[in-house]
DNA sequence: TTCAAAATTCGATATATTCGATATATCAAT
DNA sequence: ATTGATATATCGAATATATCGAATTTTGAA
């Protein structure tokens, strides 16, 4: 059961960098040293970690399976090396999975607060689509996920409320007001629905509403970013479904106007999730604390 | 953040064995090697681990504080070295803290089942007095504690029901039946109360009862073991307070007779406890599973 | 086939670990 | 204060291990 962190770090670096050579470069070893270290690690663990698929090194199943324990060891080592240091000095990494829209419009205060409290902790943000957040947390790709509320969660996931929002339809103030009745059923609208992710959560919620009402729009128009969506709507190319927090500014200054729907009353929750079995490191605790603070502030 | 399990194991062994020399003997090093390894570990961690108090090496506060992380690392390493092995092959240690009486009379099926399921896991049993069990679990001396139910627990302790028992007064069948009225108050009894631990939980419960009833016995008689208590009672040297499970056999074959008290109706719970923040290793999970099975079986 | 990229092998050498002997420190008994 | 027993520290030599660099192998792509 002899083992050292040096070899484990080399192992993790190979996975991170994608090759022995790059890991060697990053860690300041020669390639042969990396080969030697991995060979030694495999002997120590009595496991094959890599198999050659062509000239690519692929992690074996055993290699994947022991990852949580490798992380456990490196986490333990990290905590020891942080011992006695204040929050502002501790290092480490915390990985968040956040949908783009939430990241842009509501996470800025969190990110600033985090960087301020712990400038040496690397904050890695994976900007994923809403449907992938939970999976990322389950796979350990992210430590904390932030998302729209869902109905059910795997029981390995802990989820907590983070804040509320509404789903809105918005239009340009230059749009003919007569066309903006989205309450009366059975209508055909002569303009497009502009969206960013056609399968996004907000979009799907609104589609359900429109289907129920039998309100049909001209056609879908897909653009790259949520910013682009707003630009298109402002230029009166169509209307869009957006979460309330993303258009607060524009509604206030009149660049966009809200369209009344029966979804206006409905309140949605944003949540944060993390893995139940995960050990909550001080780094992670800080992130969770700041999320709760963010919630209290707004 | 370079670190190796070898040094950490040496570190833990010193704590376990109580001296550098004994750790060296156990691990097959010379004493100077142990000194060197600890010095090296202290340099790696940038922490003082021991301080000399006279000719004794005492763990520093930092040394105590990092213990959970040292354990985290060694647990991780242990899990990796157990990877792919079946339950019957995995090794490791699980430490139980159990009061003597419960150990002798009710834990035998558990111990046998455990040894059968996982013969390579070292089952270390600390036989402690009831009052020390919770503390042992809090201090990490034991992974799981078994005890009589108490009213309140620190919130770092998880406690679950394990089974029920009663507290009995027992006497020899040769005892004058006329003297065995322990229900009517205000009596003086011309025989001794024999006990093993005068401060034991059963004893204290019964004392409360006797005080309330104002029933006074001749004198206390303290003997070494619970077996000795039973022998003395069988030889009619006095009566004793015992938990029901410890005298089932003797009551059935008539070697002891129960004395009726108003405590007969009261049902006590045996419980098992473990530390809330502890990572539940497969070894520990097996032990917990077997305890639950034991409960179901009786 | 040939080239380039990536991993392995192997000998030389620097570095780290361990041992054994000895020195030092502490406590307790005299 | 002296002495003996016990415990840890120090140091040099022997041994073991890690790293590098050069040569070699493997493989996918041109």
C-alpha cells in the first residue's frame, strides 16, 4: 500500500493534458520519467491504468474506477498543505456547472465575491446546457451545479433553492401592440420566435403554453447567444422567450417590452446542486456559503 | 504537496504504538529511520508534528488537526489497494467500542458473521465502559460504538436502534422467597448487591429505583467480571442487577430466578453509533449492515 | 513507404533512503 | 549529584531509487 502523491499528480496531469508528453512538459519532467512513474504507479497499485488504443493512451476501467480514491488522496494532501492558512491564502480548485444565461446575468456578484474571498482558489466554470448540469455533477466533472428547478432528482444529488425568476415573452416596443395578445387561444402570429437553445428549459415551458393555447408563430429563428437573441428582438425581427433576470435592464429602460401571458404568474426556482457523497472541502464550503449569501441578497 | 503513504503510515504507527522505537520494531525499520521519516514528513507538510515533552513525544495541535486528512489519504490508498477484490478478500481495519456485557452476550453472532464475510478485515474491539463509548467514537478511537440508549447525543453522532432489553434483579433459587419483595417500599434487606461496575448504567438505573422505593441492601460487593457476578449470585452470596440478555440461559434452566420489580416493564434500547462526518468505507458499511441484520434476526 | 508524434527501453548519474554506531536528553532511583 | 534505563537525534557509509538523455519502437497519417 505504498504510494506517493507525486505519481498520482503525474497520473492526473496526463488525464488533464491528454498525453504523457504534455504532462511531462507541464510538470518539468522528461517523457521517459512520466512513463517510469506511471509504470511504477501501476506496479504499486497492482492495476493497469492505461491501455494503448493505437497511439493513444486510454484509461482502463480500473483507472476510471479508482479516480474517486485518487481524488480523495489528493484532496487530503491538499487540505494538509492548506492547514493553518486563512481563507484568503488557501489554494485548490472548485468546478461549477452553470447554464450560460444564469452565468451571464446572475452569477457576476458570486464570482466577484469568490475571487475576493479566496483569490488563490481556481474557479473553473463549465458553461453547459441546462440538461447536462445534473449529469456533470453526478460524473464529478463539476463540484456544484446551478440550474432551473426540475421535478425529480437522483437521490445522490442534494438540491437547494437559490432564487426565483419568471419566464417572459419579450418584444420590441416598435412591434404592433395589436399582435401581442398571447392570452386568447387559437391564433396565428406573423412573426418569428427567436431563440438561442430551441431545447432549452424556458423555451420548452413556453412551447407547452403556446401549444395549449394553440398559438402558432411564423417560424423559429436560432441565433448563437442570448445577447444575440435580445438584439434581434430589439430590432423587431421577432419575439423571444427569456428568463426574467436576463432582461431586467432592457425592460426598465424600455428597449424591450414584456408580452402578457398566463405564465407571468408562475414562479420558477433556480437551484444549486451537489453530490451527496462528496466531502465538502473548505473550498466547496466557501462556494456554497457565497451562493446562500447571494440568494439572501436578492 | 509531495507526500507518501510510507511516512504517513509510520506517523500513524507511532501514535498507535506510543513511541518511535516501537513503531520502528513494528514496521521493520531501525529507530533512526523512523526519526528520519518523521523529520522528512514535517518538512514536506511544513508543520511540526511532535514536540518533546520530557522524554515523551507529544503530538502538536497541528498534528491532531491534520489527522482526519491523514486518515483520508490512507483510506483512499486502502480503497485503491482493495480495488477489484471481493468482500471476502478485502483488508482493512474496523474498530468497535462495546461495553463488556453486550460484547459477551449479544455480539457473538455479529463477530462470527463478520469474520465469515470478510476474514481479512481486522476487527478490533475496544471493550469500554458504557460512559466512554460515545467519546471513543467522537475521538476516532472507534469507528462504531455500541451502547445503551441515552437521552441526548452530540450532533456529530449518528445513532440507531439495535435491539431491546430489560434490566433485571436476579437471585439464587435458594434465596428465601419471602425476602424477594422489591415492590413494597421502605425495606431493609439482609443481603448484598453484587456488581461488576458500580457506576455502570444498569446499576445506576436500579439504584434510582431502589432509592425511590427506599429499599436498602446490606452492602455492595464488587467482583471482577459479569460472569463472576452471576457465580456469586448462584451461590446465594447476594442478588445482582443484570441486563436481560446476559442471563437468558440461567433463567431458562433455573440457575437464577428473576426478582419482580417495577422496572420489569421498562424496555431499554441498545444502540449503535458512528461519527456523522466519517466516510463510510466498504469495511464500515459491512459492519453496519451486519449490525442491522443482527437486529432483524433477534 | 516514409514521416512525425508519442511511448518505451536502457545505461549513466544524481538523489534519496536506510542502517548501524554513537551522541544526547530525560526521568527515576540512589 | 550520580547512575542506569529509556528515548530520540545525528552522522557517515551502503544501498536503493528517480531522473535524464539517447537510442528504439510503435502507430497513424501523408
